[in-house]
């Protein structure tokens, strides 16, 4: 199974906005890959969501914490990394990935994305991860043959029903 670490910005985006990143959480629920998180990253998520920009209540933060702990394996990194001098907080993401044996770090952070690879761990943005990993198998990003036998690009709507994507020429 593929092991992944989502940066805190990915979790925050998935929780607060619809879109590609939220589909990644659906794939985690379907056990398409395993996600790990550290206590440090979990604390950062709840701190940001509870701040002025998002304004989550303490009850909402408890629910977020419980949901993430349900979806992700919590690891306690023993290694200390100093690889991102421009943003030392990003080192915590790398430490989590090393400790969990991750194959991927999924992040929107420019410092991490600029690295691209660290100790054999690929660092990609959510869209790249969705295309590379979720395109295989039954997911909402691949090319499928639907129930009527028609192939082509398709997605899954909020109700869980697959629909075809029409391409128009301009």
C-alpha cells in the first residue's frame, strides 16, 4: 500500500474547501492509500482552523481532530531534520514522512514542492498526486467504462454517481 503524508495545508484545504483535495480524503476513506500525521502537524491544523481566518469553534476542532485521527496513523518522529532553511516548520513534515515510511508528501508549500524529492520521498502537489495515484483503479479522476459501456473521462459527483466529462472544441 502507498504511504502518504499530507502537509497541514492539504488537510486544511480538504476540510474547508470542496475540490480535488477533498476527493483525496474520500480516497483515504476508501483505503486507496494510507496517510500518516504527527502530533505537531495535527496541532498546526487545529491552531490554523481555530484562528481568525477560519474561526472553527472548540467543538468543531474536537471533531476535526477526531476525524483526522480516524483517517490517519499518528506517528511520533524520532528523527530531527534540518533540510528547509527558509521555513524550518516544513522540516516537521519531512520528519513525519521519514518516520512513517511515506512514499509521498502531498503539499501546497512552495519550499517543499521546490525540493521535489527528499530521501526517496516524492513531494508533489495535490493535483499531481491525484493524477498519478488516483488515476489507477476505481476513482474519480480516471478514464472509465461506465455502466452503459461508454468509455472516457469521468468523475464522481457529491452523490457518489459517476458522470462523463464532455470535452468541447473551441
